[in-house]
C-alpha cells in the first residue's frame, strides 16, 4: 500500500480539485491521504468533510512554518513504505495510482525514488535507472526532451521511506533550497546507497504555476544548492547547478522588468553570486554583468521597459 502526502496552504479550490481527481480512482490500495495544512485562513475541515472518507488524515500546523518546510512535512507522518508527494495545485491522471502500484511492485532492491513523467506533450522521459549522483546529473543534462524544471517538479515523485530514512533529515536541514523533498535522494545517490528509477508513465497533468510563489524567492532557494556537501568533480558540480536551477537567468531579468518590487535587483544579485557565476557561459555573463550594476538605477529600468515596449509594436 502507499500513502499520498499533500502539503497545502490557502488553496481551497485547487485542493478540492486535486482530491476530486484522486477520488475518481480506485483508492483500495491507498493507506491514507495525508493533508498537512500550513495554518490556512479558511475552514479546511469543511472541504475535507465534502469527501466523507476515512482515507483522509488532516494535520493542521499550529502556525505557518513556510512553504519550503511544509513540503517536507508529509515525510514525518507517513506510515507506509511508499509515499507519493503531491502538490495541492496539480491534478492526477486517470489510473495514476494503478501505474504507481505497478512500478513500486516491480521496483529494484535499493530504489529510493521513482520519478514519473508529466502528462504534457513532448515531455515523456525515458525509462532508466541511475545508481549514483553522476548518472542522475547526466540523465538530466543529456536527455534533451526533458524541460528545464522537470527535475524539481513535485508531483511526479514517489519515495521509498524505508530506503531514504537515513537521509530524510537532510531534507529538513536544506529545506531552504525549496527542493528539500529531493535532497534525501541526492544525498543517497551521492553515497551510492540507493538508486532512482525514471518512468515514462505520466501520472499528473501539467498545470502552469499559479499564485503562492515567486521567481525571486524560489530562485534564491534553488541557488543555495551549491551548499550541499556532495562529492562532485568541478565539471559535475557545474552540471549539477545548471540542471537543478530550473529558472533561467533571462527569465529572472524579465521578471525584474515586470516587477514593482523595489529590491528585486538584490534577489537577482544573490542568485547570480550563489549559482549563475559557476556555470553560465562567457557570452551569457556579458549580458548579465551590466544588469548587475545597472539594475538598482530606477531610470535604467524605466528606459529598458520603454525600449521593450517599442520593440513589441
């Protein structure tokens, strides 16, 4: 049997939609659906009551522990060997539970995580098992069909809690990376103590990110992946930072130009110093460097926005 963990905060309709997609499936092999609410402002119990199911266990945090930490919370409450971690604003595909049960039942000894595909045209990944961190990095760097960001997508990950147990603490310690849910897997691969299986079977629809996060906040978190104590060569460290940083620098520049945040340039500088400077090619650095110096100048932003508006006409 498996458990399903859903960390959530102030997403009433999205959570209801996610649960509806689950209850359209056969839940007989699901031990429980663990919903960890990060002290939402609405009556989440009323939403749970709509489903009238003993399968749902609701845990409400006594105060808001912030998104990055709450994403790790379902690991604390899981009582089964396998945990499917689901974002509250995604939607599962028909028979996704059946697909997961098939894969977990056929998993190789030592499998710490099964990474499924996203139900999105042109993004079905190849079936493969990797047994160390270098192979994991090569998979994401060499498979051109995989989009930047698929690595850090939450809802396609199914974890073997028993095999990850010795590494779960790293997920909380490095939760500020915003991908704490992947840190135990990365550290286990680094020690060559577990493997990761990639499956071509899609289990969730792709829904574009909505409210509740920002490029600046998540970008700063991802940029701190350089803090991880992993045993990588200089070449693989660059590749690791490249493939895990799902937000391209050019998108951060666009976000800066479209944002009213006064200190957005400070976020960009932090992200650049933490990560981009390690792996961006020289040509890209030529583009970025002027922005680092000119971003704090209000007139620079005004002029740049005007130029872009003229170019779009």
